[in-house]
């Protein structure tokens, strides 16, 4: 979940409002936070960040 959410986050503008939408859904729970990010991405692009949209072109530093 961390890798998928990292891909998704790298495609969005890092503004307070954008980040707040995930904090609101998963207050103090990192797994729910990652899931909220991935759900947002799927709503935007139709599948996981590693498969479609701008997230599939993101190269992570640690990608194994």
C-alpha cells in the first residue's frame, strides 16, 4: 500500500487541502491513510497507480 500511495501522491499537488482530505478519512491510522490515497487515485484514473495514469510512470527510489 505504501508504494501505491507514494506513486499516487507524487502525481498530485502537495497542498494543505489535498493532504487534508486523506487526514480527515484516516486520522492517526497510516493504513487507512494509504488506502484513502489509493481510493482517490482510482476514482481519478480508474485503477492502481502502478497500472494506469501518471502514477505508472513514477520511478520510486526503492522499488523492490
